C-alpha cells in the first residue's frame, strides 16, 4: 500500500468513530426499575464518587430482580466501562469482586448481570453482544438508535479492522458519525481509490460534499494537534520524540490550538474537565490534554455517560466522579504525563493525582 495510504489507515483506526450521528432522533429506552427511588439514590451516590456504597446497594437490588440495576452493574463491572470501576475492583479480593460482578443467590447464582438481563431487555443484549464479532454490528445499531454512544470509538475501530473501510462507509450511510468523526469519513470518501475502495455511492458523496476532511490544513491541526505524521514514540522514555516541542517552538500554532480549546464546540468535554481541574489555566490544560492522548475520538466518546438510559452525559460530566474517571481513562495512554508538563504543569499534576 502507498505510504500515504498506510498513514491514513493508521490514523483512521485511531480516530474514526461511529459516535451518535444526529441524523435521526434517538429512541427513549424504558427499563423496569429505573424509576425506583432506591435505584435513583444509588445512582446519585455513584455519581458523587461513593462507589463501594453505591455498587453494593445496586448489587443487592440486581440480585433481587431489579432490571435497571442488573444492566447498570453489567455495564460498570463486566468490562463495558472498566475505567469507572477498575481501580475499586483491583484492590478487592476475588470474593468481593464476585459479589459486585455477578448473581450470588437464586437460580442465576454465578451468572453475570448481563448474561441474565439480556433475556429481559434488548439494551442488555446489545451490551453483551457487542463483544461478539458476529453480532457487534447489530448490537451497535441498536445502541446508536437508542442514544447509547459510549462504545462508538470501539465500534468503528472494529469496522475498520474486521470489515475494512467499506464497512465504515456503510455505517456512515446509516448516519453513524458525529462532528469529530465526520472529517475522517469525508477523507475516506474522497480517497476511496487510494484505499482500494469502489466508487462511493451517490448518497455518500452528497453527504460529505463540502465537508472539510481530516487531512486539510485546519482539519489536520485539530486531529493531529501539532504532531508530525512521523513522530516516533520512544517506549523507554514513554515520550514522542520531538513532541510537544513542535507546539512550544511555534507561538502561532500554540495560539491557534488555544483558540480551538476555547471556542471549538468539539472541545466541550475538554473545557468542562479543565475548568474543573485547572480553573486558573484551563486553556493550557486543554492543549496539554490533547497533546497527551493518542486519539481525541476515544476521549470524546468515553467522556460520555457509560449508559444514557440512566444517566445523561450532562449530569455525568458535571458530577464529582467525572474527573476521576477521565484520569483513569487517560492513564492507559502510552505517553507519560510528564511529557506534556511544559504545556501545563497543572494537567500533569492532575494525571499524577497531585
């Protein structure tokens, strides 16, 4: 494959997402038990960061048959949103983890929450089927149609890795994109021949006509954040060689990135997080955050509520637990936070829990 095509493929795998396209209004999911006062109170405790108390209460409710509690516990403790509970579960004994991750009483004892709940609600089935390579596309179609966009980046990476760009573009025709992923899809439509694709459909060409793609000058600046195509990651130092020096040595670039942090609608979750953790230097924090992460699309999706049926993204992002969840999410990045300290000491300290 041509070198440019290889570069394109590498970054589109990192960045393409099937996040909630807004072509159609998502259907509201109704789940038995979701309006139960104890369930709502436990969810609020979880949002307040009282994980052990909240999850213990919810596990009891799930064992007693509350469907909403079963689905929520399945999402939080069965691997759908590991950054929300991994730290808590890591320091538990095997028996303690078992009490929070599966049924412990009755005929379902030993089964996971979603294993049982999938027979009671299609939302639970979609979350469970998402890890099955034969079923994930149908599962994501359901999640997307019902406003559940947390798994979007994982879904579209699978589209690329298992079905190639053709699968990704078929998803685009269904409206599986948002303002962050749209430039990548526009680039795929315009570079179909280079990628070995047949000519895109008239519908796709019309949908992306005039859309600025990720490889335009301004598109590249937003998606690559001043990082050269050929930036090499050094596993010994856990830093990208020469980056973020390219930002620090170019005042004009630095100012343009600051403008994106402050004004670009796509940066809303970054602004919300940085306003909370670095209120006196929020724009510098935003620049450093973007330089630290490998894929903004992953952050964009994972900054959403892990399950919109019970918690809106608006409520999740303003909750006490949001800053901790995002730190745990970004802790999985290969780059050490100290690499971006020259851009924001505050952000680096946040990542180190200072």
